[in-house]
């Protein structure tokens, strides 16, 4: 609390004085926030932990998002989509008296959209390279189909963690060594269009 005392010379000849006193409280403001990654589309939740804040202004350091790069909500969510990189996020907080404080944090955004392709496997029982499969991350859709040279389907799966072991639909007798053909239909989160990969795979025992 601050107290002011003002003396006023009401008559400069007689030097009479009057006194006026008033007091007011100055409240400090301290900006602070936390954040966490949620979902699969580079979505971040930012939550305010400021002291004595009354209004809020966020800058997510992501100009590519245009008008969505800022927010006046106390707690806010921002989508970085398929963009990856380092971003500086800042929160400016104002208290009822108009005092401001800012806090910033650097975040790293990594959009995962990876697919590793292979074209040979050796299902010979030695525990190495026993199955044919694709390593994929952040997928929303996956469908692998494998055909022999006569166009007959010998394997298909919609589960990335299930690989082909060189048998017909992973059952029965071993299929002969040689060249097979695969078709992979897949898609990533945050992408509307599906993708397609085609190629050959060799069984070598």
C-alpha cells in the first residue's frame, strides 16, 4: 500500500496550506505457464499458471498458422500440424491495474511420418530377418497385400505389427523362394489423402 500526502499553497501571500491524503494498493503480476503434447497431430495444450493475471495474450511462434498463431484465452490449444522445428511460445499477462509481465519457452515439434521399406527377408529360422513388414509411425491406416508371380494373394494384414513369415497367410507350408509383389496402402494422421507404395520382395532362405 502506498500513501500520498499533498500540500497545497492556497494563498501564496499568507502561506496557508491544506493537506490531502489517499492510499492505493499496487499488485504485482507474474507470467508463467506449462504445456504438454496431446494427440497425434502435433497438438499442444498450454495452461496458465500466472499470478494475479486478468487478461492473457499468447504467441505460439508459428506464423504459418496465420490468425491461429495468437490467442487471448487463459488456457489454449495450438496445432502445429505437419510442421516440425523449434518454436518460441510466449505468454503476456496483464493485471487489473494494467501492469504486464511476459514468459517464454522453447518447444520442439516433431511430426512423425516415416516409413521404412525393405525388399528382402530370410525366413530360415535363425532368428534374424524372419518376417517381411514395414516400420511405420503415426499411421491412421495401413493395409499390406502380398502376391505371388501368378497374381495370387498370399498374405494381407491391416496391422503394422503383423509381418509376413513366408507362408500362405502365415499358415501351412513354406512358400518357395523367389520374387513376390507387394501393395501397401497407408495414410498418416493429419493427412486427408491416402498413400500407395508398390514393389517387390524376395524370399531367400
